[in-house]
C-alpha cells in the first residue's frame, strides 16, 4: 500500500447505524474505518459529501454547531441518542460557496440542517473525539454525473489547505440485493462492476477517468449495482477534485456484498 498520507477518500459507509451496533456484516468496514486516520495527516477541517443529502444547488451546512439528523428508521432507541458534537465551520462554508460561484456553479448555505448518518456514522469510527471542525456538502438533484465531477473540479483550490475531503457513499447500493449477513452468495454482476470501478479510478489519465465516469451506466451491471446513483456520486466529486490515480484502500464485504474505498 502507498504510504503517502491521503487528503481525499471515498468509502462505502455501510447500512444506517449498523456499524455502531457491532453488526458482524460490517466487521471488515469497522476495522478499516477505525484505522483509516493512520493513513491521513490530521486535518484542520473535514468536508463530507454525503449520499444522503440532495438539493437543487450544492448546499453546505452553515451552523456553527450542527444538530444531529437521524435519517434512518426502525433501529433500536439508542441509535437515536447518538451524538457527534463536532463544531461546524460557517466561515469556511462561505469560502467554498464563493469558489463554486466563481466557477459558475450557483450554491447556498443551509443554516439549520444537521449531520446525517452518511456524515456522523463514519466520523464516529474515524474521529470519535469529534474535535475537528466538519462541513457537509449536498449532492445536486437530478444526479447528473458531469455536474458532480465539476463540483470536485471547482474545489481544486482547497487542495493547498489542510482539509480532508470524504466522499461518503457505497460502491454497491442495491437495497434489494444486500445479503444482510457477513457473507452472501457469489455475485459475479457486482464483482464485474467493482472491477470496472477500480480500473476507472486508477487510470493514469484524469481525462480517461472522467470519460469513463461520465459513461458509468455503460459499465458492467451498472444499474444492478446502482439502481439510483446517489451513493456513487460522492466518488465523482472526489475524482474531479483529485484528478490523479486513486489507490484502493479497502476491498471487502459489507452486508454480504463487495464494497470498495479509494484514497488520493
């Protein structure tokens, strides 16, 4: 594994709060998340692009102390008492909105919305002290691949800052196909898509990566793995930001299906 410290990561964040409950089908992911900070220089700010927030234009959290947003249903009562009291970063949100607008991308700030589970579940495993300011960025309604690549491209100036950018999604997200246990039946359709995804984001040329991601629906079993692409689009933002070959930093089963994580 490349020992360079990562500044951009995309990972599969698991099923709702199940990682916090010690679910055995998440063991590999839990182990990975808890060790991931060792691969990252300690950031001054964490920016999370969550698959669980869509707005008409890219939107950032603007509260200095964002509340919790428990956007999952039917889980034990204790999962609705979880807290992640990391401070927000409203001034940095304004700067990022300005970067988008300078790139011709309308953007806004939401001063009241809280951290959703695509944000706080992985960060509880990675940085449980909640002592690093965090921001959350929405997806754009319509789920257009090129729009999300352009979001990442517009964020390029933040690479000179000590910011960790996280794309929080899932490289396989067909809710009807998850095994909901540690190991499911062999799934060649998913294997083929995950292999395609690795080949795509490890391309030496960003132009080639970008072209493949723009045409992701032509990948093997694309719509089986992503009937709706919201869990893939955080990867598009990360790829547009990095514009360099990714490294595979996780390749294992989650909920009985192969899932991936990448670092840049």
